[in-house]
C-alpha cells in the first residue's frame, strides 16, 4: 500500500491544467485567469473633483476671504468650456472634470456666494490651499496599459467592478473541469426512494457532487450502475468523456467488486490500488487517453466517510490543478486537543472533529463520537478532520495535532 504522500504525488503528476477558454465576465467568476488583464484607459480618464465646491488656482489663496469670479458651472456629465485664469473659479460637482488651469478644489462648505460688479462671485473662507486638494489626477488609480490582474489569479466577485472599469467583458480562463460521478452497487436506490430489504439510499453521489462544486468543478451525475459488467462498461465509457471520473464503490476485494477489471478492459491503466489510510484504504486510481487527453479515474470507497476523506486528500487537489490553481495540495492547520483521545490501529487516521477558537485565540479541536466509515451523522457535525499517526497511543488533552478543514469557521 502507498503512503498518503506518495499517493498524492502519483496522482498530481498525471494532472495537467485544462485548456483556456473565453467566457463572459459573469461566467468567469471563480475560475482562474489564463492571461494578464491590462487597462485600455486611464482611470480616472480625466482629472476630476472629489467634492462639491469650486475649482480654483491654489496660488490665488494666499489669505482667507478672497473673492473670485464664477465663470461657469460643471456637473458630472458636462465638460468645462472655459480655462480658468487667476481671480476666477468654476462651480464644480463631485466627479466632474476639472477645468484647464485649475489645480485644486475648495469644498462648498468653505464658500459663500456673493455678487461683485453685478456678476456671480464666491468668497473662499479658506487659505493655504494645496495643489491637488480634493482632486484626483487623470490616471491616478490606473494608467492605460497597466496590468491590474495577473494570470493564474482566481476571478472573485469583488473583482467584477474593476474588470468592468478596464473594459473587460470577456476573460480568458482555464476551463472548469468536468467531473463525472458514478455510484455502483445493486443495493443502491435514489435518495427519494424508500429502501427495501437489503437496500440503502445513494447518498455518496449527492455529497460528491456538492463537494465537486465547492472545489470549482462541474459535477456530472451519471446515476447508479448495477453490479453487471455490461452495464458498468457502458456507464464507465460515458464517464470517460469527462476530465475526471469518480466511481463510488466496487473497488475493494469483494466478489462483486467489478470496477477494477472493467476499467482495465476499457484501457484504463491502474496507477495504484489501496492507500495506507483510515478511512479510505480501498482507493483506486488510474489514467487513460481519450480524444488526445488524459482522463483521471478514481475508484472511491463506497462508505461515505471514506469517500469524503479520499475526496479531500486526493480529488480536490486534482480539481484545483486542472482549474489552474497554483496551490493544489491540502494545507493542514495546527490545533490543540480539547480532550484525551486514544488512537488505535496501524494506519494513519483522519477523524471527524469540531474545531473552534479558544479564549486565548488558539484553535482547539474535539474528536467527535464516530461509529466508522458509514457514519455520516458525525461528518455532518464536523468542520474538520484530525490527523492521527499510526500506532496505538494516547493523545492527551492539550496535545498539538494537525487538522484538515472541511468548513473553516470565521476567524
């Protein structure tokens, strides 16, 4: 059996980034850029006022109480028609273009409208006005040709505003991987059915599909396949049209575990079978070539907790890498055990657990009561998995352990 680390290495060396595609801005959210994004204009495209007030020449403001002639009014949708000369001011609104000759703005609250020589004027009750006061120069935020986002960066919802500002309505991103999910077993029925004698509901497919979506993949539900070679062959062949095929069940050592043999018949080459891990030991992984592309195939354990653990350790990193992300490996976090825990067995264990921040700001974690690989109740209560190394030993309360987050709480 392979170690967890060796299994991860074998899998990731077969994963390659998907080809890049062009998508509309709203469809590209969550995907990774395959190009640098540069602005086609200056931002702002012109020098503008940041407040309602009066555009002036700062050199006129050597003292408070200076009266200036108002030569025009400019709103955000207008362009100034007159260049400002010494002794003049332009009434200006927030966001409006600065008139030529002006180099500062005084807020309206520091002014009083007056009449002088029968003309509209304004008294400025301010002095020591600095050049650039309450203004934003052209290109101060972004200059034309400047790269605002570099390739290999995920597109976030909060990036949409800036991408729109620089005129990008279509983006070149790495294609979202398509993940086929196929559950196998005569005992399985859909979740909406009432199980009969010897039957159980297919919970794995729904769980895996949800996890695929959180990882950034496109989940393709291939349904339930019975323990029949012909049916299994047909279903697997369809699944191999996707980037990744996840098979749930049928990979252990039972008489009806037909998946490995059927995969071999279809040209899927086994890379490894079984990992030194609890839960998740029966994991099967292989590759094949379809339409000039390498397809990755995972035979996941039929038990839901084993399937979840294998997804987090081995499948999620693959989806990240296919999607163009640079950090595919799961990153453990250190935490402090809140209660004693006795580890048993000769395999490394990922135990469902609940972590939180303690009063001292440190992460504390409690191993949940867990009844084995079929216990989905424990997983639904967990927000992380504790890693315990192999060998019978006591981990006392206060011991430092590693956890793998499933759902990280607010910090």
